[in-house]
């Protein structure tokens, strides 16, 4: 049926004008649609995103700058790193704002899992803590291997007004370790009760700079110390190699049943990458000035057991069998 049959009062010339306009409009729509399709084809494909909530030491040492690009290339994804103390990192995940955590505080990690926020806690690596202090060492602890004794001497020297201790005081894994050592000698330090005890409420890098400036004592993980030590001319390692100073790291997936909006697939891929033989070799090969900053332990089950991972074999078997 022609247009003239629908609208019989239109002249032939009018019909031709309407037909021409309709053809023009159709052609324009085709051109616009083709342009939109071409533009969409030129747009880069949206990559999957991984949000990692982690302790400051994995970031400050440069370990993540070394590992993350390799992971992103392997899985064609984009990783966003939230670097906080362990306590805050876990709180971020509890709010549903992270896909996976990489942290170092056993009590907080186990509570995160037992309370249903995280799943499949597995040991990845370890380093150790060291007690650092001013080269003058008025507390007389240099060369000691007993962390509790070192803290006792710092407290005694501080009480005489001749020493300062700077605490992260940020609920980090380092802060938790520090408090556990004070507890062994029945000291409950606070800047409200001890003038020699300063609570920074800050990350490890900031605390190291403060400790250097004030020529004070503090505790730090060895990896961050090695990354910063060239900037810390007033400080040296005082106490090290005590077994209580060992510092293991765990990776934990956020619970996909509790947080269905999170990218569980990429979280699983990241954890598998870290505990895989390849990931473990990469961690072992990461060094500063020829010194290893972290030691892999995912497949050293004896070491994992000693450092607080009683189910390490089962978790590694689960990760190895899981498909991404």
C-alpha cells in the first residue's frame, strides 16, 4: 500500500517530499547506529578488577609493585591495593569493600574467618620483626636475641628519662606483636601513663622516620627496615632472631556467600597465584641490596604449622584443585 492510499488528499509532490524525508531520516539513523557500533568497537574492553586490602609492609617494601603487574598480565585484570595496618585492612573487608586480604596477625585473621567474614586462610610467606634503636643505645640492648629482655631494658631506661619508644598504635600486625611482648613482661604501655612511650597511630614508614628523628626505639618488620634503612642514619638493629619475632603472612578470601557483590573469581586467582610454585619462587627472588625481604612457606608444611597454620596441607590442596 502506498502513502497516497493512506493519505489520499496529499498531492504526488507532497508524497515525494515525505518519502524523501523518511529516506533521509532512515539513512541518518543507519549512519548514527554504525558510528555508535564503531565507537563501541574502539573502546577498550572493561577489565575485571581485584581489590586487595593489605598491610603496609607488603606495599612499602615494594613486594606488591613487583608481584601485581605479573598477576594483572596473567589474568588480564586490574588490581587496586588498599594499604593499611592489618586491623584496618580486615575492617575494610568486613565492610564488604575488598575481595581478598593479605595480612599478618593470627588472632585477627582467625577471628575474621571464624566470624564468617573470610574463607580459606592459608600461609603465604614470613619474615621477622626486629627491634631498632639509636646508635648510642642507652638501653644497652644491641646484639641481644631476647625480645622480652630488650623491652624490659627499654622500659627501665625510659623511666629514667633516657630512652623513648615509639609505637605504631594502629591495630596493625606490628602493633599486635609489640603489645604481645609488653604483655610477657607485665607492662601495659600507654602515652597517658608513660612519658617515654609515644603512640604514633601511623604506618611503619612514618614511624621509622619519627624514630630516626627522635633517636628512639621501636619494632618493625625486617622487610620494611631493609626498604627504608638508607634513610635512617641514626638507627640500627638492636635485637633480632628471637623466635617470638617471626612474622607470618596469610591470604584470606572474603566470604562469597556473605559478599556476593565481590569478585570472588579474581580473589581466588590472586590467592592461587601467591601460593603456586611460581608465586612462591617470585617471593623468594624479591630482594633489596641482595637481601631477601620475605621467605615463602606455602608449601613448607612444617614451617607453616610452626607459624600458626595447622590446616596448611588441606588449604593448599583446595587451592590447587580450585578452578578459576
